[in-house]
């Protein structure tokens, strides 16, 4: 399925006007399709598998801002640290420490978001409220925590989704009051980004709306 340029252009324009960052989620999609968007001027792309990301990054222009949006295993951190732009899914302090360590080896300071567990499903990774609110960004020299990321429950019940986003925004505001470096709230995907924006997301991660349905689930 080709890239839906019309959907992209419309979405991009709308988000640009509201100063919301659009991360085009290109997982499972070929480099040719990423280049199509790149040639329209797009630079923020999201991937959620380390191997796939590392391979694509090698083949594509180096001014792309690569967002790592998946669950990251500590033993794979070093593969993306040399070039990744923003890691969205930091879900444990152990992982954050490993990113800090690898970033130091690479002479980089890496921007990260803490993933917050907002959905009711057991399977979603992330920090709980208390851990988020007691978090001290200053303890890491080579990691800069810039905000929060969350995924709502996978459900048709949009009032539930809205409640979860509202909750994440509340945590975001609290943390931001204490630490001005907290400025990114990454929430919203193809199915729920409109609600996420109404609940004050400023970064959305959108795949299928732009690239079409994925052939296999990743
Ligand atoms: C795949 C993925 C998305 C994008 O999903 P779409 O429904 O295709 O927009 C967003 N965020 C994360 C964490 C993902 O894994």
C-alpha cells in the first residue's frame, strides 16, 4: 500500500498549526516509503524494533530524527544510542541507567520520555504515579528526561481512553511545575490522536493513518 500523502499533508498541516510534533511511525514499512515522506520534508520517524531501526538508519539520510517508541531491552541500548533522537518508552530506572551509561560512552546526552502505565491492561509497561512524581531528573548526567509518554487501553470505549489521557496530562503538569525541562507529552496514535490532542498532547505517534495498515503485527 502506498503512502497516503493526502492524509499526511492534511494531518501535518493541522498539527503544525497547533505546534504538535508528528512522529510518523514507520515500523514494518520499507525505506522507500520513509523516503517518500522525507522528500515531502518530514524528519521525525518512529520505530519500535532495535534491529529494524538500526538497519533503516544506516540506509537513510542522517538528518532524520529517529524516535524509539517500543519496549527497549537493556542489552540492546548500545545499538541505538549512537544516533537515536528521542527514546519514548523508558519504563524502568534500570533502563534509564543503562541509557545514561551508554550515552556517556558515546559522548552524548540522550533525550528520553518516561513511559507511564495508564491503561488498565496488565501487559502495558511503564512507571506508576508515585514513581513518576518522585522522579529526580538531575540524577543522570547523560540522559535528559524531557517528558512523559503513554498508551491508552486498546478499546472502543473512547471515554475510557479520554480518562487515561487526562490522567497522564495531570501527571505531566505536576512534574513540569517542578522541573521546567519537562516539556513533551507523547500520547495519541492513529485511532485516538484526536482525543489525545483534546487532552493536550503535544507529540503524537501515527503509523497506519499515514502508511496504511501494517501487514503483520509488530
Ligand atoms: C505502532 C505504534 C504506534 C502507531 O500506531 P498506529 O495505530 O499505526 O498509528 C504508536 N505508538 C507506539 C508505541 C506504537 O508501537
